[in-house]
């Protein structure tokens, strides 16, 4: 019986695990910390986490306390590093759950020491080296490390920093950040209390800056099958994990001169056919893709035309053999061909991260491969 047409994000967990194995082989002996923040970059944090932890990856990372709690409440027992700052009211539950807490300043230590905790907090220090977002600025917070090294409320497990330009061809600034990190690490190594896990490499770093791998790497977008930008190397082969697809809901013939969609941003140059698909910006197809995107139908690429609307998008199919119910691939892989998300992202001046994260909740996630039940 033929499958009913549907709009879905098909998540290939086999490809995910293959990407992780390839990354692990590439960075060995460093360990891999899979990053599953933002609902695993739109792929579904709980199914992704279960597949990962069933295959030997122990330490996970997220951005927010509530993301970590959702994983813990789903039965994920592994240690989870939280990148974002925790507020005092979140600390007791976070420590009890065994989460790894990021520290940014002395005030964070104060909050931990003043909290009523049944056990010490396991912490990772985020060191500012040039990202300018979060992290300890040692020269501005001179008491931080002296406080941390004597605190009985903190177990100092890790220290890390974050590249701001590792996805760019010019790595000069990334190496400046790495040098600042190494300079501070040399000081830390002389102390009696020091962290066991040092990590700095993000996806761009693990691809192109091997000196930044240290004890662990944080793998984000690459494990989902995308290079961070067109300027990084393709040092490892990746397979796209998400295929965003829908179907032709309607076909219509338009005469020469007929406009399509809001603002009349596309006009038929001759009598032609338009396929309508039931996906729009409410589903995660950016409006900036207007007259820029393309789709794959039966192995052939067709352009999106006219303004992308909230719930529907128009495709110019001309006189090609396209029928109602035909599968339409927006990005990802199919038996008839592939559309690379990075190329699409570049075309509309964005990044793959934004597109996968933007696939909305009304798009059903369908899991295939191992651990997909």
C-alpha cells in the first residue's frame, strides 16, 4: 500500500551515528561531546539523545537548564553540560540531577556556596578568549580562580572556551584565541586543583584546528551532517541527517502575465504550470527564500516562485511530469537525488543551523534507522 503524502522532517539516526563515528575516528584520542541544544538543532533532542547514549557517547551538552531537565525526565541518565548560566533557583535541582554547570564569574560561585545543596556542584569554567559573549574575564575578575580552587561546594571538572571564527577560511583570529587559552592553561597546570577535561574545538575547530581538540571536542552541526560554512575543509565525510519533505497538494495552469503570490514578485513569462506545496514560513521555510529556493521532485530541481507565504509555497514546474501527491524534497536526501542544506543556506545568506532549528513543531519528525522506535 502506498504511503500517504505528508509533510515531515525525516531524521535518519543511522546517518547521525555514522557521522559521530567518523568524527570520533577523526579526533581520537579526544572524546566527543555531542551538542543537542535547541531540540538537537531541530532534530528532536530526546530521540537523538537516546540513539547517542546507546552507542557509547556519555557526556552530552545543551544550552539551558530546562533542556537538560527534559532529557533527564525522559530517562537519559548521562552527565549533561549546560552552556548557559544557571540562576540561583535552578541550582539545587541542577546539582541533584548531576548536571555540569558552566561558571562565568565569581558571582556564580557565590550562588553555589549559598545554595542548600546535598552535594557539590560539578562545574566547567568558560574562559573568555575573544568571543565576547560569556565567560570568565580573568583580568576583570581576579578572585575567581582563587575562590574556585578552595571552594568545597564546587568540583572543578572542566574548562573550555569558544571560537568565534573557526568556520572562516582565515584562521588568524581563531589561533589568537587558542593562544590565549593555552597561555592560561599553562598557569592552571601549576595549580594543585585543576580540571580533568579541557575542551575548545567546536565543529569548525575539530575540522581545521587540530591543536584545539585537547581532551574533548564539542560536535554540533557536523554531527547532523553539515559543514559549518563553505569556508571550512571537508576533512571528514558527512551524511545529512534531516530530510525536510512535503508533497504537491495542487497543480494549476496560469496564462502568460499572471502574477504569483503576495506582492506579485514573480510573473509567468508564458503559459505554464505551478505546483503548490503545503509548507510555508510557519513550517520553517524562510520567507527570504522567495524566488531563491529550489526543490526536488522526481529527481528534477524546480524553482520556488513568488513570495513564500505562511502555509504554502509555489513551485514552477512548467510542462514537466509532476502530479498531485508527488514527493517534494526541500532539503536532504531521497532515492532520486539530494539537496545540500549548506548550499541553500549560502544562497539566502544564512547558515544550516538556523534552517534546521527553524523547522517548526507542526512538522512531524519521522525517525528511521537504529533506535528509531
